[in-house]
């Protein structure tokens, strides 16, 4: 086997082991952060070199293709940015920063395994590595009762979800006699045991619906995201949810393509309800993290539109929106983390006067919020537009209209933050300094948001010309 095909995973595993050793020898925060960032950057470079490969390894359990590489780059980019803006926050709240970064590193490794898996066993192993690490990350604010409560809720719901997913996967194994997605697809095309295939599809949808925080499987998300350390919430909303979408696409399009009539209609309804519920609930929130948590639920609804349409164009649009959303959200959470380091509160009112105290930060946050709404010339607008276009092209005009209406509904709660930053009076007029790591994160996030909004063609061309997923 050519182990160079697993070079990103091998490097990231080495980074995790290195951080364990650094923690054992009492390395300081800057050393741990630098080692983690450099190692993750090396894994990111290694991932870029794998574009153009299309090869199965481990007897078909793992597939190295452009679809997997694309998601690996998203996961590693989020982790690299996490190293840059999390350190001060963790230190001020007496969180063991080395343990935090170790868990985030191995959670990213689990996400990478999920995205590359063509087998039910490896999908589940990657899922458990990701979720178990996330349980611990959520509860690392030991002095905060909300963090402990969030971790417990997340664990209990996650355990139930794992059982649901396993039951659905076991039904698929029983139908086909194999855990390979392509063998499952071949078995389902025979048309035998259609009722059992439908039941398996329902359980898989329900299980992964929990993982991507889709309504009605979202109940854990607001409490978990609010109670978790803010950097952990940023990681789970971006990388963790993207991993759920990657695995869900592999299973649905490759393994359950023969049952598309069942799951496409179900996902279309779930997408419409998810984006509507998330946006309406976000309007009433007063705490920034909880508002962003409901916003994440709404964004999951937008992404699910691509899965509901399930064409090459819609999946390409889905991937475009996922990468745009990852950078938008990480940048927004970097501002929330920075503000939390200076103001001991997480209320939306805490943003008042930010434009006077840190004008560059306020401008960056404004660009990211405008993109989350979907206003040109940002990546959020173009991502929603191509999702809208793919839905209309396949006759799901009603779902496209729901997307447009929900973008309008989302304006008030995003605008409230912008209004507070520019029209609110600051409690203190003094200027606030911004650390270099936060500046880099915001610079990268804003740059990607604007570049993908103004010049989206290169990425769109790549996503549409490269067959990321072999549609049946």
C-alpha cells in the first residue's frame, strides 16, 4: 500500500502524539500552539498534493479522491485557525490548553477518516473518534455549570444517536451482507426488501440528522454550543458538522442511491423546516453564542438543500457553501473569543461601541455577518445563489423560495450585532488591542469570504469539472 496517500492523516497523528509529549514535559502555551500550528500546516500542504488521485486503500475501506481531499483541507484549515486564536481564551479560563488542542487534533483526524470512508465500519470509527473528543471538549470549562450540563446533554444525546446510526447500518449490512457502500448499492438495486431498505434509510437520516443539527434532531445543539468553550463551539459548528455532511453524502449517494426517492423528499422537508426554525429562534436570542448556535442550525438547512437535490451541480454548490461557511463562522467566533477575553460577558449588548474601540475588528465582523446573511459580493451570497439555482433546475422551486425567505428572516439578528457595533455607545472609550493570531485568522477569513464572493469561478469550475462523488 502507498502510505503517501495517507500522509495528511499520518502527519496529524504525529502532531497529536507530539502534543501529548509536550504536555507531559510541561511545555508552555506558545510552544504547544506553535508546534500544533506548524504540524497542521504541514498536513494541509500534504493534503493539497493529493488532488487528482483516485484510489482505494485498505481493501476499499478508504478512498483517496478529490471529494475526501477537499474535506480534509477544510478540516485542517479550521484546526490551523483554531490554534491561532484559542490560546489566550483557554489560558484566561484555566483550561488545560494542551489537552484542548490534543482533543481537537484527534477530533479532526476522526473527521478526515469519515470523509474518506467507503465502508460502514470506518465511517463509524471516524465518527466515534470525532464525537468522543467533542464530548470532552464541550465540558472543559470545569468551573462553569453550563459547560458541564452541555457536555452531559451532548453525551447522552450522542450515545442515543450512535445507537440509532448503528441500528441503521446494521440493517444495511443485513440487506447486503457487506459493509462496503458499493456492495450495499448493488444489493439495493435488486429491489428486494424495499421496506427494510426504507427503514434503514430512515435510521441513517435520523442519526446523521443529529450530527449536523438538523430539525427535529437539533435539541442538543444550542445548549452544547453555548456551554462549550467558545473555540470548541467554533470547531464543532464548522469541522464537526462538515464531517457529518461528508459521511452523509457518501452513504446516501453511493450506498443508498437506489432509495433516492425516499431520502430526497425527506431531506427537502427537513431542510425547509431546519432553516426556518433556526432563523426564527435566533431572532429572540440575547447571548451571542446561542444566537450563533441557532444560526448554525439555519445554515445546516441551507446546506441540506444540496443533498435534497442530489445532482452533481447541487453537490458542488453544497461543497462551495460548506467551505465558505467554515471560514465565515471561524472568523465570527474569533471575534467572539477576542471580545470575551476583554469583556467578561457573552451578551449581544457587549458589542456596543466596538467600532470605536477596535474599528478593524468591527469591520471584519461586519463583512462576515453580511456574508452569513447572503448579501453580495460575499461568498455567502454566491453559495446560496448556486444552491438556489440547483434547486430550481431540478423542479424544487418551493425549496428555493424557502431559502430566499429565510435569508430575509435572518437579517434582523445579524443586523442587531452590526447596529450595536456602530451605533451603540461603548461602556469604555479606550481602544482595545488585537493579538497577531486573531488578526491572521480574521484576515484569512475575510479574504476567503470576499475572494470567493468576487471571484468564485475558479473554485466553482473545479467543483463542477472534477467528479467529486460518483453519482449513480
